[in-house]
């Protein structure tokens, strides 16, 4: 079940909404998940004890122009928000040892799926097709971003990614590369 962008977890009881929401199976074996797009969506410290976290980070080269176009904010504003978001992910990751860290590039190459399966304790492997990422890779009509602004974003991304990789987080091993399905381009 996906709750959506508007959901904010500000009290332990807010997790009740996920656990008691509709699910396609009437079983206790269901997995409930949500995505946290904005820093303000997670306000309760109890989440670190209740939830499992999978951190997905994406380099700014695709994110910044896309967000500047989507939000109509200036690239400078988008870079500040992007770096603030990465900083928040680092703060969260420090509190969730053993969580999973993936880069968008790893996910594009189908790396890390076994890591997620193991982390969540799933008995069946996750079926994954990297083509699901195609809609977020579209670059048509994006606002151009000044080189200096993009360099600032890239330096920040590298710094935060280096920090995340230094934490006690699960990472895909070089042997977990799965071949994409035939015809996935």
C-alpha cells in the first residue's frame, strides 16, 4: 500500500493508518510501505524503532533540472532543497544501522534487489524490471542549470554519498547484479 506524498508521520499512531489500510491480501504477511519525499513527512523518532528504511539517492544531474521544471523554483532554490534533503537522509541513516542504501544507478542496473529481499526477510524474491524507472528518466523540456550551480550540487552529493557509504548500512555486493529482462533496452 502506498499512502502518498501528503502523509506525515508525526506520532507513533500514524503508522496505524498504514497497517490498517486496505491491502490486496487479507494476511498478516503483508508489507506496507510509503515513500518519504519531503523531510517534514517523518517527525516521530519512534519510526526508527518501528520501521525498516531503504535509502535511495540519485545524483543531481537528473534531479535538479527535473525539479526546477516541475516546481518552477529557481535552480538555486532546488539545489538548496536537494542538499538539505541529502543532509536529512544522512541524519536518518545514522539512526538506522543495518538499513539499505542504494543509488539510482544501482537500481537501473538491477543491483540491490537481493539486498532488499534479504533485509525485509522476504521468502519470495522481489520481481523487478528496471523499465519502471523510465518515466523518471525523461529529460524533455527541462530547465537548463548553470554549470556553477550544478557543480555545487554534485560536490554536495558526493560528500553526502561518501558519508552514507561510511555508515553501517547494507549495500549491494558486486555479485548481486541481475540481468535486466529481455527487451528492457
